[in-house]
């Protein structure tokens, strides 16, 4: 309920538009939201408030104080409790959360609705009764549309996945096309150009019936997301034009492709790669300067474009047997690598990585031969991807990792595991031609020979050169999309999209 008297209070403060942003509590969502907040604050001078749970706000603060200095970005804590959801205390983020706890965590996030509504009322009060210009919130928080509607504020969904990945994901949940057939391949009814295989379905969709709790939750969010005032996508027109057009047509609402939303130092034509940029070190879970320096030193000792970076994002682990196979395959490929290692899925929650999870003596051997560097749990990914020694990325194909890799012209070896990653890997391989999929999902027994063969193909053989060439073309297109000349006359498509969105939001705004 909105306190009506606030609406009529006159302001004594200088008027400034206010945007409220609300990411889901996962690094792959918080990171691009924060980057978008900086971009909007820089371009418009608006006040931005980022809402989240206390522990996430606490870990965001150093980055705001550093790379957000001088911008009007404020942080707001919303109370959050894990009680009654079967979650360990203080679970406020999907980091290292086992798969079986993921859904309880999503369900728990719905308790944030009244707190979020109260926050907006408070902001309105502090702004002299003026409503925020808009709410920009996560795909997982479709219910923020209800809050926006109750208070009379436009809600925009921010898709942290790509346009293709988002469209296919929404289509799968909406139609469950795999339940209409026994065949292994099936076509999406509203995207007839897309044929998928059962093994490209995330586990939750594979099991969905349409009336189970996952399906009901997802349909509650998606039905609101597609009715929202508009969507922002972390992609760019040239990369995903037809999928963006599909989103525009199917929602009947504007879709602004404003990406790739990345730190500007990563998007300059001469990247300042070897500098210990705070943009890079404070991002996400933060890397200590000491370990970043060790990582840089190791990369400096390798030849250009030879290092394979191996990481499966902020929340995935692999099985013990696949971990051993990956270790053996990497070693026998003889290709230098940096591997961000997490304990396997079988390990108890919060365990540390121990040698028994890898092949005997593996870490010592690769260290001695200067063949491999193991980083535990969290790596300075942007620092690694922007280093000239890095030449390939074995990735789970999370959309942020994809954009970070392509923005550096680095081809991808795909190992999708969940969510939109399967379709990201598919579009990267079949349409963008920058990827070879090596393995799919968390099941089955990966063979070391498969790893060795794929790594050689991408890092050493002609096929890899072609992928690299295509990735370099995409990098050029990405730089163009976010570029603007000094007079602001010539703007890339993503810069135009940001300006269009601001114009549409502010035109007719009653001060
Ligand atoms: N990331 C990082 N270091 C790590 C793991 C992840 O900096 O060790 C960052 C990565 O750069 C990306 C984000 O975390 O920005 C992960 O997002 P993505 O969409 O790739 O995968 P998710 O974690 O959402 O599955």
C-alpha cells in the first residue's frame, strides 16, 4: 500500500530522476547489474539504488566505493531469512549452492516482495514524494511488475542472458515441447527454426510437468516478464538481431540491446590487459592483489595465445570422475592452462579442494612443468581473458563468460551444464561459429582423450584458427556497438539503445 500523502509532498531538494535496480542473488546477475548501474549513472547523472540482501550489499560496497566513485549509486539492504526453506543459515547467494538447494533458494526470494515495495515507498518519501523513474529488475523477479503496477512505476526486465538464450528458455517453460513427443529431437512451436535435443534441456525443464512447483514458479515470473514495460538485453544488435526481433514481436514491447555491458577498459581498442585494474579485481567475489599478481606473472611467462582458461562460472562444479578425466586430458594435451577448480559435486557443502579430487600428483607435476596453474574457487577472470597469452576458454557458456571471451576475440570450448548454457553453446557453435562443444551436462563419463583432442583442435589446428578469426570479428562488432565519437554524433547501436530507453522513460514525465 502506497502512502498517498507522499505523492503530494513538495520537494525542497534539487530534482533528480531515480532508478531502482534489483538483481537476483547470484554473481552472474549481480555483476552485469552493477555494470549497467554504472553505465546509466555515468550517462544520465540519475540516482541509482541497487537493492539486495545484506550480505550481497556488503560485498558490493567496495566496488561501488572504488569504480563507482563520483557516481550517484546507492545501496539498499532488504531483510532476508532462510528459515523454513531448508537452506543453510546465511545463504544469500547461489555461490557453491548445491543443485538441490537452488529451487528452495528461488522460492525464498519471493519473500522479498513486501520489503522491496516498502523500499520504493521510502525512496519516494526521501525524494519529496516523487516516484522513481523505473524499476529495472531481474528475470527471476517477475513479481516486481506487480509492485511497479501497484505504485504506478514502469518495470523493465533486465535479461542477463542473451536474446536467443532468453527466448528459447521462455519458450521451453511456456510450451514444454519435449513432453509432446517421444522423439529425441523436437522443434519449439513459437520458434520453428530452433530444433533441440533432449540432452540440451536443463534438468528442471526435463522433469517439468507444467504443474510442478518449478513450472509454476517459472510461469509466474515469465508471464510477468513478457508483460513488462520493456526489456534490456546484455547483447548487441549485430550479434543477435533476429532473436531480438523475435523478443520484440512476441512481447509487443521495446527490447533494448545495450551490451556487451563490460568495464570500459575491456572494451577499448588497445586493452590495458596487464594492469591490475580495480575494475577487474573487485568484480564479483574479489581477488587479492597478491594472487592476481601471481596469476599475471604466470601468464607473462607463457607464449602469446597459448593458454587455455578453464572455468565453469560462479556456481557450477563437475563430478569427481569428470574432474579426473579433465585433469588427465589437459595434462596430455601439453597445452598450458589455468583451471579454476572447485570441489566436485559429490563433496560436502563448503569443503575445500584437496589433492584426492585430482589425479595423483597432478597439481605438483603441472606446476613443475609450468604447464598449468590451478586457482581455487574464484579467479580474476577479466584479467586472464584480456591477457595476450590467453588463447582459448573452456567454459560452461554462461552468458557473461561468453561476452567476456568474445569481447577479447577468444574462441570457446563449450561444456554447458544448466539453464541457458545449452542453447548458448548451440548458437555459439552453429550460428556464430566461435565454439566447439566438448561435453554436455553433468552426467556421463568424459574421457581424457576427448579433452585432449578438443583442446588440440581449438588451440593448435586450422579449425581453431577459423574460430579465432570469427571471434575477432565479433570483438570488432562489439567495440563498434558500444562506441561513440567525441561529439556524440556517431553512436554505436548499443549506445543508441541506452539513449532511446532513457528518452522513452523521461518523455512526458510529469515533474
Ligand atoms: N567469475 C569470475 N571469476 C570466477 C568465476 C566467475 O570473475 O572464478 C565471473 C565471470 O567473469 C562472470 C560471472 O562471474 O562475469 C559468471 O557469470 P556467467 O554468466 O559466466 O556464469 P554463471 O556464474 O552465472 O553460471
